[in-house]
C-alpha cells in the first residue's frame, strides 16, 4: 500500500474543491468511508475516495489513519447502513450515523482499526427492493455535493441507491453516463438510469427509471415525476431534456 489510507470518523464530512471552509462543497464522506491521502495542508487534507476515485479536500480532524492490515480488515464484511439515522457509541462519545454509512454487519459491536464502536439502537434489517430503497430517500432536500438523506444531489442519490445493491458507479452524472449499456426508450425497465442534458448537450442530471413511466430523481428534493421520450415532466411542465438511458 503506497499511499496512506484513513477513514471518516464523523457522520458526514464535506468534501470541498479547495482547502477552505468557504470553498464549494463538491461531495461528502459518510462515516466509515475510506480515502487515500494525497496532501496535507494546515488543517486540510486532500484525499481520493477509495470507492469512486473522487478527489477533493476535507477537514483533517474528520479522518483517522489505518494500517494496511486494518484497511483489509475494514473491507472484509463491510456493509451499508440502511436505517435513516442510528446512534453509535465511539471512543470519543456517542454520535449519530446516517443511511449510507460504511459499517460492519455484526450483532452490536464492530471495530475500524483500533477504534471500537457499538450500536445503541439495534434495528431489524429491512429487505429493500431497488424501488423501495430509492423511495426511502423521498423528500430529501437537494444539496449540491450531498450524499445523505438530509441533503443529496442527483448523482449522489443514484450512486447511494446503486451502492446498496453492490453496483459501483462514479460520483458525477456525466461520469455515470459513461457506464452501462444504452437502452431504447421503449425498452426501458425499472432500475435503468436516465440522463439529461442542458442546451449545450452537456449531461447535467440523472435519475432512476421506475415503472408506469415514472422517474425518481433529486431536483429541489428527491421526488417522483413523469418520464417521457423527450424528458421529465412535473405537473405537465417539462423540466429536463432526456439524452440517454443506460442499464448498469
């Protein structure tokens, strides 16, 4: 392992374009997520996310370093938190984690490196379908760069839903559009990804196809709208121009 690796210790850590609190948030880290360390500058660390190779800056205090052996142990048995919000006991006190956090599927306790964590409210696992898991994010507010039920953007939403089903897709919509097999509109199925472009043809939006000519996507909030051959319609008004549909 040539680069140092760390995990996110807080529930949600902003990833910023530059090493400043005033810089644009481009994504987020969720609890337990792994990153490679690229550069450390004062209170900021430039990282590359382990699972989707996204490069940005985060608060150094939000990270804990791991050895190679500890990284491998963390990856073994890793799963995704599905409950909206849970409380865990940590070496630094109690804290909350959210849906999408990286945890271990154990009865009550788990370790990340030398740090021991305990669930304070064990919840029965729900058997989600792709549709039900996507709908569990309904009405989550839109947040540029967000990845949690408390603020999420369009590609963060699709990535989080697909990650639960062990389908790894990149972070941004234009990157996601480069994956999968292109599908004709009339052949679309529930779970396909629909991509939308601006007037210049640049892909700027993505959503998940549902049955009955519906689409679930993050626009203002996570919501369900009508999908037609030319785009998304909300209350009979066209809001996005369809450019392609992909099957992952």
